[in-house]
C-alpha cells in the first residue's frame, strides 16, 4: 500500500510538473535601430529575427539618430520572428516609441503603428488608429478599435496575446490598461511597421518575446499537495 501511495504521489507530482512549464521569455524579434545615420531599413538584419523586408516607401524609410520614423505616406516593413507563437505560450510585443513632433495623433493624422501577423493575415494593430487622438488597438484579436486615454508620443506600449485562451492586454507607461478575449490559437509569426495617409510613428526599439504560460493557482495547489503526500510516504517508510 505504501508503495502504491508513493507511486501515486510521485506520478501526480510529475504530471503537475508538466503543467507548470517555464515562465522564461525568449526573444524572437528585436531591433534597437542602432544603425548609422541614413541607413535604409530594407535588407537590414536586426539583433534577433529575420531580415527587414520593406515593401513600400523603402527609399525614405531610414534611421536617423537611432530612431526609425515613418513620417510620410505609405511606409510598410515586415520582420519575421525566429519562431512562431504556439500552444501553451504567450506573446509580448513591446514598442519603445519616440516623439514625432506632434504628428502622431489628432484629426487628419492618418494611421501609424505596429501590426502582428499570422503569415499574410493581420491579426492585431497597435499604435495610432486612423485619425484618432490616442494610442489604441484594432483588428481581429481586439475585434474593434479600442482607444486608451494616453496621447503621449514618447511612450512604451506593451501588447500581450495568450495563444491558448485568446486573452489579450494592452498597456502604456501611464493610464489604465486595456484587455479582452479574442480568437484563440493564432500562430503569430511576424510583425509589420506601417503607416498611411501621412500617419507618423517614431521607434526607438521594438521587441517580441514568447514565454510559457504561468501556471494557474490550482495547478500550484495540486503540486503542493503532491509534495506533501510524497513527503509523508517517504517519512512512513523510514
């Protein structure tokens, strides 16, 4: 009976351990745009990720002072991740934005931001939606244009997406965070920097990391019970 209890406790522990996973984040895309002034983005290899593929406005999409500014119309650039988002994982996009001189928000300012893609399908947009006054999100995962109450251009924007649940969050350096639940199971695998109608976004750095889902409190409780049971069995065998 003791052997059975020992086997059960050990099996429970190992089973729960498989649910715990690691919360360590792995960067799958990162660029701080620390290129020489005047460097065109197209064809550049960032610190992490694929090669920048500029499909519109390439002759004007260059780096100045470590900043990439989309000022002007029709700048489109794609960057693939080192690995796609998958089951049991959460993606975190971090946008370190720089001042544009007041051309990011307001009427007649177009749109500019960073989008997350599943191959050729745009799934989430983060930045300045069309002719809006604040930072916001849009597209399939948020399911609608949702605005924050923050219009600070010099900002850090963070967007997360849980592959398993479809839960997403959006936060800025100040102000109330946003969040919701969208479609689950989207294997995000690349991003796009883009603008239109003279929209403007300046970037100091851009990163995407993928991490394992943090275990639910219930899983932690079960692991604790398994450990306690295992300890009692080992003690009784002495």
